[in-house]
C-alpha cells in the first residue's frame, strides 16, 4: 500500500469522527505487516476527558483484527470535517498520550513504527518514527526487571 492510500484511509475515517465540541475531526489508519488496514476516528464527549482519540480507536481495532504485534505503519489525518471532504493544511501528529500507546505497541512488535502525519486535505504529509516522536519513552521494555 502506498503512503497516499494509507493517508486516504485515515482521511476517510476522520469524516466519521464525532467531534461536536472541538470540530476537529481526526482519523487514523493502521496497516499490518500483512497489508490489512483498520481505521478509527476520534469521539468526543461533553465530559471532555472521556473522549477517545482516533489512534486509540484504531489501535483497539488493530488488536481485534490482527494483533498489536503486527502493526507496521500508522497514518493520522485531521482537520475540518464539516464538508463532504476533510479539509485543512496543517499536518497532524499524535498527541502525547497516543504517542505513549504507539510506543508500547512498537515495543511489543519489536519495530520502530512509522507514522504518516497528514493534513486534512492530504497534501502535506510528514513521516516520523515513534522513537523520534517520543524519545526516551517508557514502555514494557523498560520494566523487564520488575518481578
């Protein structure tokens, strides 16, 4: 799958977001090592802290579909979803909490997961590795000495 195809999945997922408060629609697409793709979208709540990020929704779908150890790449896109297509020119990166979750998946999978961070319109795409987005992160590999 090309980068643009994976980003297109993320953009399509964003249009299914429930974002009545921020009006910022985010979608995430996750590709497995076998080429399977799952998606997720953000879901806000009037009690703000109970919202769910698109990346967490997609990671949950990935766990159910093929297992977190098979996550190969992730695409995230966000912007204005009020029209028939997602709009916006700024690239969207995962929030800190999602970076932590992706780091844990990367450590479980044994690979430095690539993340495509796209603008709403899909024209701007930055490629990052999770190790670059959360340097010196703390995850399951750091607690091997726990009993």
